[in-house]
C-alpha cells in the first residue's frame, strides 16, 4: 500500500540512510541497482520500487511478470495495510511468474508506540501462505540488509545451479539468521 515505506526501505538498503522529512509518494515506478557480493560472486540486483497508490495499479501490474523476486511490505502501524496483504498476494498469483521468490516484510518495526499489528500476526499470515517473513525498519536499518541479501542468495543459487552444491533453502536461511541475530539486527 502507499506509505508503508517501500522507497525508504530501498534507499536504506542502497545508500544506508533514512529518508526523513516529508513523504513523497512514488509516481508510477522507479528503480535502483545495487551490486552485492554473494559468497564470492557478484550479483547485480535491479530493484523496482512500485507506487502503492491505487491510481498506478495498471502501471505496476506490468512489472510483476518480469520480476524474479517480490518483497511484499505492510506497515506494522497500519492495520489496513496488513489486511490488504491477502489481496496483494492474489494479484501476485495472477500477474507474477509462478516460481517468483516472495518475502513478506512488516516494516516500521521501530515505531513501537504506534504498532497495531503484532509480529506473531505477520508470522501467522506468512506461514499460511508459505512465505518467509521478517519485520524491518527503514528508519533503524533492522533486517534491511538481511532481507535483500537472502533474496540475492536465492536468486544466485537459482541461476548458477552448481550440481554439487546443496539446494539453498531461503526459509531456513532466514530463520537461522533471525535466530542468530536474536531477530533484531540492523
Ligand atoms: N517510523 C518509520 N517510518 C518510516 C519507515 N519507513 C518509512 N517511513 C515513513 O513512512 C512514510 C512513507 O514512506 P515511503 O517509503 O515513501 O512509502 P512508500 O511505500 O514508498 O509509498 P508510495 O510511494 O506511495 O507507495 C514516510 O514519511 C517515511 O518517513 C520506518 O521504517 N519507520
């Protein structure tokens, strides 16, 4: 949805900074590239930042088809954005590739006073749909690197398919990383 923090999350990942100040809603679509080193291999991520506003829906639909991965965000301070996740998931099933890598993110985890969606609710929804889940914060940086790195690892493993290499398991990787970091790394 609009305002959940998609642009801020991407800017935090790309530039390591938080876009404070007034909220400038994305018009249509935007993108940023970032090159990551994944286990000694350079992986270039081209990350599309969609507009959450309803009036841009037809523009954003066009980009689902070519996406290798989708990060689906809601805002933990905005219950409606959480409730809308089911509708976004059905859009994804309609427009995206069947084997698209999906991850559910509950953003603005820093905003504890305004929280209206508990972490357990996010976990439950993610489990229901079989997608990895974590809470993030573009403001504090919580789990931002982890979310994008996990996606990059999955995409790298899919594209390289080394015969002797064990299959990368995104779910397990995310759960393990969250546990070792006590779920709260920035
Ligand atoms: N507290 C807090 N505020 C955040 C966080 N991420 C984004 N915001 C604020 O939420 C507002 C919206 O952020 P954007 O990143 O522009 O939202 P968006 O999802 O890209 O919105 P659209 O472009 O309209 O789809 C801004 O005022 C941000 O400062 C966060 O992690 N914590």
